[in-house]
C-alpha cells in the first residue's frame, strides 16, 4: 500500500523580513479597534502574528518605540494627503478650503492614529524625525499662510501663530465630526464657511 504523502509543515503568515511592517499594521488595527494606545502590547501583537514574544525586539526596543514609529507612519500618510490636495496656483480661499477638506478627511478616517500623532509623549530619540514629519504636514499650511502674507492677502504677523489659529479651527471641526456632533457630510459642508470666517472675521462689513 502506497504511503500517504507527508503533509507540508504549516507556514507562518509573516516572516522576520516582514515583521516590522506587520507589527505596525497590527498595532494600527488594535488602535482602531480599541481606541487607545494603552491597550497595545508587543507580546500580544507577537502572539497574534505567530512569532516569538522576543521577535518584535529586533525592530522596536519597547512599546513606546513602536508608538513613535506608528505616529511617523501617520504623519507620512497625512503629508501625502495634503501634498496631493495642495495647489499653490489656487486663490487663497480656495487653496485653504482644499487643504482644510483634505485634513478633515484624514482626521475623520484616522481619528485614533491622529490622537497618537498629537500625543505629547514621544521618545527623545524620535524628536528629530517627528519635527521633520510635522514640518511636512503643519508646515504645508504654514507655507500657504506665509505665501499669502507676501502677496498681501492676509495680515502681517508670525505665520506660525496664524497657522495655529487656522489649525485649531480645523482640528476642532474634525473633533466634532469624530465625536458625532457633526456628520461627516455636515463637517465637510461647513469647511467653506469656516475658511471664509477665518479670512474675513465675524464682524459685519
């Protein structure tokens, strides 16, 4: 009687060459599902990915290093969204409206990740990378503000301060949408009016 062919050994879905990306993807899924980075555990992620509990240490020395890397992924993703949306050739109001809608869309789709990106606690070793990432994102808005100042379209002053005003308004609108006070459609619809009031104020003219 012919012997049955031996079964192939079960292969694991992730090998070590993919582990860094796999850990980041799994960490983001956990963040979305549970809504807080406090629930993340390198040991638990390793178990879910079918690797030894020590394997993540080859890429991230601890949980905070993983969170830093995930925050940088978020900044890269946001930068791509803003860079794709930005058009310096547009009139200022249209340009800011386009950037605002792009930011709002990202914030709504990535609420938990955005909270991690804005967290105060980041590893000192990541400070330089984080600053560069912030420059690619917030910096895009600040450069739009500075260019408008040079053209005399908005008031003089510290571009960083004016960007903070604009960014605070946009992030506030995003927070209302994420917490359900506005629907996504209502929040997107409110952007043109928000940008108009930022540029022209609330006083009657």
